C-alpha cells in the first residue's frame, strides 16, 4: 500500500476508533504499515498510526523508515 492509499485507509479507520472509544471498547488505536517509493527508486516503509487521546479527539503520527543503504 502506498501514499494516498495509506491515508485513505487511516481515514476509514478513524470513525471506528471514535465509536469504540464511545462504547469503551478496544481497539483505541490503529496502525497501518505501507511503503513509499523514493525519488531514487528505493522503497521506504511508512507507518501511520492514530490513537484516541480524549473523547472525540485523536492523535495521528507518521513515521518513515529509510531503506537499507
């Protein structure tokens, strides 16, 4: 999964996170791992994560691990 597809999947998961938080259920976070092609053709791993931090709020992070050189 690459770029915009990762963001689209994360966006689809956020309403489920909010619903679960309202019910007091798990999971209260989601992590999606994909890949991003770099300008030189190498592929880096990208992790997007969202977590409920308070009612009706969430935090999101994006980490990119560079490919092995």
